C-alpha cells in the first residue's frame, strides 16, 4: 500500500455491498456548525449520530441501561456509516480517499458501564471491513453523563484525502 495514493476505485461500494449496505446521504448538521472540515489533505467530521431512515435517532438512551452493548455496537456502526458518507461528500468522490486516520467515539453509558471498547468496535469493524488496510486507524473513547438529543453515541472520523489539483 502506497500511503500517498487513493484507495482503489469501487473499494467503498464493494465493501459496503459485501455487508449488504449502501452509502447513505451525508446528513446535515443539527445546529450551527459544519458536518465536516477540510484542512490541507485531512477531513475531520463533526460527531455523527445514529440516524434512522425516517430522520429520527435509531438509538437513544444509555448503553448499559436502556440499550444493550449489542445495540450500542449497532449505533456506533450506523454512526460510522454516516461518518464515511461525510468523508465521501467532503472528498467529492470516494476515489479521492487515501485512508482513515482516526476514530473517536463519545458514548452515552450508564454509570458503571465499562465495556466501551467492544461497543466502539461497531465503528472500527465497519470501517475496517469497508476500507481494508486503508481503514486501519487509531482511536479514542470518551463517555458523557448526558448526550445531545439523548443519542447513544457520537462518532468522529479523521481521514486523509488526495489534494485537489
């Protein structure tokens, strides 16, 4: 893998198809901020929520109380899918994505819930499956006592893209 070249054309579409998924439309911001920022060749997404197709949150509540760890995993997976959609939108084409750099998850957990690494694996597993070696990333996990809109998670992605010519 040459770290300065983009992923092979069709990689994202094929990876999603193998999982029975399609890339959703990148959702708009829910308040007064941009859904992503581009600095040089880096894309930074804002926190991505686990949206349902009808535009409401698919996963609300605290993991370890209202939501099981498996539901938390699914929420992180869904939020990462929207993060990938933001990166593709920022890049203008999936073929400009070089690699994923970092995944950060902020989880809405009940007091005493400590299984956060396995929950955030929902995001990591999806991105690694779709992007292959280009999906390998560093990551960080944080928890909040209260989350915006009572969402189960916020997923932030950092990715390197090819420069515009």
